[in-house]
C-alpha cells in the first residue's frame, strides 16, 4: 500500500508540473494593466550592416514587473516614425515570444529614435542610439590561404566605429581509430578590444595542440554601441546597436 508520504511527493510533482504548464501557456499581462512606461522593461537590439546603413533590423522585447514578456497589438512602437510589427513567435513546447520588429529603417540625423504608445493612448520616448558609421571590408588585409608552419597576421584601417574583434576556430580532430574519417569542431577564440586601425597576430605555435589542428580561423570585426533609454523604464532596460565585417582564413 502506498504511504501518505509517497502520495504527497507524487501530488507535489503533479502540482509543479501544472504550475509550469500554466505559466508556459499563459499569455502576457493584459495591455490594460500597463498604464505607464514605469511598468515596463525594454530590451532593444538593432543590427545594421556596416556597408549600408539602410540595411538593418530592429527588435524590441518588453517585459512587465515580473520579468514576463509583454506584448499586445494595442500597444504600438515606432522607429524613426515607422510603425514596428507586433509578432508572436512560437517556440518549443508551449513557449511563445512576444516582440516588435521592423527592418530597413533609414537613420534620421544619424540616429534611431523609438517611441511607444500604450493601450491607454499615452505616448513616451522609448530609446535612441546613434547609427553606425560605414566602412569597407576591403580595408581588412590578410592571406585567405595560410600555412600551419608560419605566423598569421591581420591588418586593418579605416573601420569607423569598429571596437571589438571576435575570433572563432574550426579545428580538425585526430581520430586514431578511424584514420579515414575527418572530424571538425567549432571552438570560441579570443575577444579583443580594438580601434579603427590596427594589427592582430597569431603565432604558429597556437595553431595546434595534441589531438587537434587549426582548420579555419574566423574573425568578426564588430561595431557595438549602447544608447539611451527612457529613465522611467524598469531597471535593466537597454538599447544596443551592432554591425560587423565577417571574414575567415583557411589553414593547411
């Protein structure tokens, strides 16, 4: 016969499961309950190509005081005067993401300016961030095909607003049991703070270590800026713009 303790454990598991299911399936806070900008946290992300300022993508995620995603088609967001589309994105299982999205917005006075209108008709400044200055990947100089037996260098200049270099590696893994099968693995590399001009070098001794050999080195010359959000928004609100030149070199 099952004990009372066993039944309590099973009941607790069932209740936890129902709680998870309810919270996963339930929608966002009703728009009528969000009456002021201070009821919201805003996470604004912008991607802009560094070769064309009009080729961009802007997404806004709103959260309520409980950290839960908030969205409603009666709440509107504009970027430089263009209304963003309210979207519900179905995720795995019962989860949904609620966001506002728009693309190909021309910067005005070299910036992106966002406004929000709540369901009660109140309008607020949401955030602003400078657009990224344009630059060309032609100013990134390196050898696309490289020997594992010599050092490697990248030189760049005139990359306005670029301030971070992200590196990643694809390495070939040795398989002693199956010599005719090649296995590759992606690995993170260095993150380097840089300026518009500079040099990055990698010694050949870094290309290999026991059991693996460098195959491809990827490097992402990235421009990242943070902007200003409405000071009345909940703590943790942010706006960031990002763009990059993505390159890679092969090694043999």
